C-alpha cells in the first residue's frame, strides 16, 4: 500500500499537466481560428501533396469560393497558371524557408484576382515536412492603379510628342496656305486657260486652303490641350455667351433640318470665370450634338440647351436626340484621340479638351445617353 502512494501522486501530477495542456491547446486553436476568421488576407493550408485542408473565411472575399467548395482540391488549381504555382510551391518545399511571389488567381466570377503570396513550410516535431501554409494578400486594386499610372504616363508622353509635331507642322502649314492663296490669284488672273481648266484649278486651290485650315484647327486644339494656358477670369453672362455661340454655329446648320432651342433660367446668369475657355467647351459640345443628330437620319434633329443654378454650381445641359452612345463606348469618350467618326472627320480631341477646361475651373462634365434616343452632356461649374 505504501509503495502505491508515490504512483498516485505522480498520476495526479500528470493529470494536472494534461489539463493545462488541454487549456493551452484550446486557446491556441481559438487564437488560430480567430486569425483564419478575421484576417483580410486569404490563408490556406495544404498537406504535402498540395491538397487543401484549410481555407480562411476571407478566401471567399478574395476568390469568391467558400471553404466547402475548395477543400480537398489541389491548391495550384486556384491559380490562373497552375504550372507556375506548382513550381512556386516546389521552390518553397526545397528552400524550407518562406518565399514570396505575386500570382494571378482565377476568381469564381471569371475575373482575375492578383495576390502577393507568402508560402511557409509546415513541419512536425521531427522536422518532417507535413504541408504548406500560404498567406495571400489581395493586390488587385493596387495592381490596377499601377497599370492605370503606366497608361496615363504613356498618354502624357503621347500628348507631349503630339504637341511637338503640331508645333513643327504649323510653319509649313502657314506656307502652304499662303502659296495656295497666291496660286488662286494667279489662276483668276491667268489668260489663255480654258474655262473648264480654270474651274478645276479654282476648286483645287479652294480645297488646299480648306484642308490647311482644318489642319491648323487640329494643331491649335492640340497645342491648347497640352499647354497649360493661364485662366483669365472676368465677370460675364452665361446666357449671352451661349446665344453668341449658337449664332456663331448657325452657318453649320444651313440646309439641315436641325433646330437648336434654349430653355434658360430667368434673367442673366452671371459668373466669374474664363469666357473664352467656356465658349470653346460650348462649341465642342454643340458640334458633337450636331454630328450625332445628323448621323441619325430620319428624325428631325433637336438640340436643347438648358441652364440651372444650384447652391453650389451652375449647370449647362446640352441635350440632343441623336444616335446616342453605347454603354461600352461611354468610358472612352473622354480619352485623347478616341473617336468613332470616319478618318478625316473626327479627331478625338473635343471631349478631352472640354473635360480638361472644366477641371481647370474646378468643375466637370458628365454624360447621360440612351442609344437611339439621345445624349445629354452637362457642364458643372462651381460658383
Ligand atoms: N452628343 C453626342 N452624341 C453621340 N456621341 C457623341 C456625342 N458627343 C460625343 N460623342 C462620341 O464621343 C466621341 C468623341 O468625341 P470628341 O472627343 O468630341 O471627338 P470627335 O468629335 O472628334 O470624334 C465621338 O467620336 C462620338 O463617338
Ligand atoms: Mg467632337
């Protein structure tokens, strides 16, 4: 009986130790569960073969798959390029330490999700590898911003080159214009030319002059876009400016069944801004509206210009019943050189220039459109 006592107390001690281990284990499991449930990063664990045995809740946010959908499948199949992921997994297995890489994953909705992936080897007490843990940080948005920056940079570079070209072309254009004027005089004074030949030559010199003017307009618009011209602010009446712009564009409408109506708020609409720049915006938007209604044959073209003043801004609406802009084109229309018009007709400069001007005065231009029904562009200018 005496000899059994030490054994009993030893047993009690072991039991106590076991209980405390149990508590520790429970706490560790809770801690791990808490990380898996609440981490913003997608965390997974695989066994040696690469089969998924754990997948955190955030994985659902990052890739769209729930735990039940992926457990038991191969982790490499989540990647867009499974072979590349497999190779990456092998590197981590060989290196033993943690490795990092940016990888593209296939989201359940078909999109691509980009993650920065860290892989860590899981080992047992004997140091044997029993699997891999991966922590994946969603960098999709970050990557998009980076790509946008590269694109914007390229556009800016293109803009600078275009401005250089425009500048270089201006001098030869002036010479061509002068020479065509001189040629026109020579033709009209020349004796001994048949009337048919004279007509042909006159037509040719007129065409040279018209096309040179068109080139000059394009180069000036381009230079105006790239050069950061200073704002010259004065007080002016928006209604007066709009009426002047419309009468300036009237010759464009001769021989077309297009009417331009105005619905202005009562009285003058005074504003302190740059009238020349605002006029440029109005000319561009009305010209686009004219093109859009002309392209929709059949209906009588109608363009309506409305003004509105709220507490914080002045709004000018340019509404047309033209062809409208398809949804998929709407995100491109403010891009430099984007045009749907045939070569020689569109330059793709109008809207980006308008947006640039609106931003310069702290405002913006928005667009609403229905294909086949019409389009409304709204210029918002803060007061
Ligand atoms: N009022 C409008 N109705 C329909 N489409 C329009 C309208 N305004 C602009 N667009 C579309 O936006 C494109 C870009 O316009 P813009 O920058 O002025 O260049 P451009 O007029 O030289 O084509 C046009 O080619 C056209 O497809
Ligand atoms: Mg235009």
